[in-house]
């Protein structure tokens, strides 16, 4: 199992396989080498073997930890016995234009599995949302509080990205007054597409 290093910028959103273990020790969140009682397991694009290992260690249904790996999975809550699965959409940067600093956004599902002895997060891509949580003082053993902290960070990231979209809209509109080019229109269409993704995802998250 691979433990990844921290990254402190938006460029930290990565696309490789990774399984990390964190636990709050003496009030500070600490990376540990293996699954332990009261830990947080962060899984990014895990393999089938890793999914099976973590499901067995946490004594949860493997379908729960696998669910968020379907990019079309919608936001929902599911429970079985004393296990809880929450799937929420999170915002991601789809692409960034180096020339003008413009960005396009999309959303992907992230699974939060609450087991008796751990909290597990599963996502297809590494997210700055979870990176920021891993660097802050959270209590991994206080599972309900920890889940709410994750949801709060997700909401904050949506707000930040919406402000970025609003800024880009204003900048591109000003440029359109001076010169009507296909490039500006394409960028506006891209931002509109980002808003459609956000609107759909936020409606699903609200129900969840």
C-alpha cells in the first residue's frame, strides 16, 4: 500500500493509485503505515486488491468502497447493518488555459464510508479538498464530526470555484466588448458547461 506525500496547491489533484492511512494522535493528524482502529483511510483510484483488503480490514461491504469509482454514480446515502455509505459530488479542475489563466470545471463522485472502526474516503482522483483536511487538526475517531468537516470543505471548494467562474465570466465579457472572437465565445460556453455540472451536482448533494 502506497502512502503519498502532501501537496499544498491546486496542482495537487493527481491521477495515480494511492492508499493512505491517517490517525489523530495527541491532537494532531498523523500518517500511519497501516490500518488501525479509529483511522481515516484515503483511497485514490484503488486497485481491486486494495479495495478487497480495506473492505476486509474495516469489515464493510466491498460494494460500498467500490461505489464511488463509477464516474456516473449519483449522490446518495445507503446503509446496511452498522455501515454507512455517502456519495457526494466534488468539484475538480477539468483543464486550465495557460495563456489567459481561464479554467474549466467538472464534478466527480466521492464516497465516504463510515464503518465501526474507521472512516474511508474513495475517489477516482486525488483532491485538494482531502489534502487540506489531511493537513489540519481533525479527529479521525470522532466519525460524525469528521464527516461533517469533509462536507464543509466540499461546500467551501464549490464556493471558491464559483467565484473563480464569476471572475472569468466578467473578464471574458469585457474582452468581448473589444473584439468578438470565437475564442471568447468558446470560453464562455466552457464556463457555462462548468455551471451545469455544478448545478446538477449541488442539487444531488443537497438531497443527500
